[in-house]
C-alpha cells in the first residue's frame, strides 16, 4: 500500500478488486468476505503500522469494522505526528 493511500481508500479498492476477481475466478471467491479482505489490507500496510497490526492479529479477527476503526485511528495519529514535524 502506498504511504499516501488512506485506510478507507485501500479498503474500498480491495473490495472492488475482490468483486472483480470473484466474478472471473470461482476459486478466489473467498476474497469477497470482509475478513479475508481485511487480512489482505493488514498485510499490505507500511512498517509504521506494525504495532497496531500485531494488536489486531492478537484480537478477534471476525470484527472487521472494529479493526478498520483502529487502523483509521492509527492513520490519524500518524498524520498528526507527521504534521508536527
């Protein structure tokens, strides 16, 4: 994931890709499930998200909305830190 891509944009992009893949390849239809897409999002995050990624991995993986909320909070924190520098 490029550093300038927001969590929300990345999530939307993954959802679109998953729909396209599922429409063309039956064996990849599992990507239409939010849990699978969320894991793909976690794996694509830059190093600055290592701690939050580890924390999310340690929690219940079925709560995608909570995980996205945590990632967006971290994203906002990183933006605030970058702006202060």
